[in-house]
C-alpha cells in the first residue's frame, strides 16, 4: 500500500512538472557586445554597429532573437586585448587585418571586407603652414619630409613607418585633426568618411578641398571575435552573405560612404601608393568585394 501511494505521488509531481514546462521553450536571447564610436556622438550608430545588426536581423527568424550591448574601448590596443582575453560576452568588432592578429590563435575573423575597401583610400588635411607645399608632393620620397598624424595602435602607423614616413600618434580622430591644426603634425590623412564627418562635427569651414594629395594602401577590415565565439561568427557570416546577395548590404554601405566618396573626388586626386607588408598570409578571396572608388 505504501509503495502504491509513493508511486502515485511521483506520478502527480511528474504530471505537474510536465504541465508547467512549455512544449517548445523559447530560445535564449543572444547577447552580442559591440564597440561604441571612436569619436563624435557616442549615441550614434556606427557603420560597424549597423553591419552587425543587419547580419543578426537576417538570421533572426532562423536562429533566434538577439540583444546588442555597447562597450567603450579606448583604443585599438585595448580592443585587441579585450578580444584576446574574451573579456566581454560575444564581443565582436571591426579591425584592420594583420597577420599578427591571427598568429596567436585566440582570434577568428570573417574574411569579408566590411568597408568594401573604402578605408584604404585616404585624403589629407594639412597644417596651414603647409597647405601650399603639400600640393607639390608627388612621391613617397617627398612625403617623408612631413610628420604624419596617426592613431595610437593603428595599423596605419606600422605601414607608414615601414615606408619611412615619420609619424606622431594621437588618441583619436578628433585629437589628430587638432594636433594637425596646432602644428604637432604636418598632415593627417583619414578616409573620406572620417574626414568629412569630423570636420562637420567640429564645424570647421576650411575643408581644404583644393588639396589633391591622397594616399592608398590596402587596409582590409574584418569582423573579429574570440575563438570561443565561433557559433556567433558563423551566424554573422551567414547574415552578411544573405544581405550582400539581396542588396541590403550595399544599400547600407552606400548610405554610409557614397556621399563622402563623391565629395572627395578621388579620381581628381594624386595618389601615393604604398604596399601593406603586414597582410602577407591573407588570401585574396576578399578582393572580389572591393569597390572601385574612381567610379565616384
């Protein structure tokens, strides 16, 4: 009798538990950590953030809901350390590829050039003492006579130093423009998008559009994360592929870059070309996605 009662109690408990448990439990929301803007309004959505969001949205019906959480990383060096040590949950961010990033084995990346190569093209802002002189710069040998402002920890610094161009480092783009205006740097050469956004934000009227000096060096930028986040990276890769195929990625890219590329009139500028010796092990597959700036 006692044995029967015990079995009955267990059956009742099991029945209650089954009744309370949903037949198909809702999938857990995926938390993805992204980086705040490097400069300007910290509340604005960067192109990087928009790309991550677009890729997650394209896979939401198939995989499940997501939540994006911002984190402030003060420099590229800090960001790489945070990624390598897996400090933040599902932290993913765009970095300029260099062989050293993947040699440690801690980081993985999606070999899709997030900016479609737009940041490989740089237009130059000069200190007022050199605005006339820089018009005469025609080659790398002449460029070496000027101090170039560059962000601390940027791959650009290594590329310029490799080619013998003297550099002075600043903490961010806003600071680099100010350093150039103050004479601590002779030149600062950001991408057209960075150039016009910062000058607009700082309300600088002297855009130096007559300055035709420009630089080019291959600077592919990919989404990176810690190796433990392979599932997330696979999802982002799938989402990007879907967005590129249906054209929504290109639409997002044009909204972020097209106006500034047209304004820069790259086809009328004199480019000094430099190679990038820090991407020797990178396969060429990503190049199929690069745009031709001379068409703007």
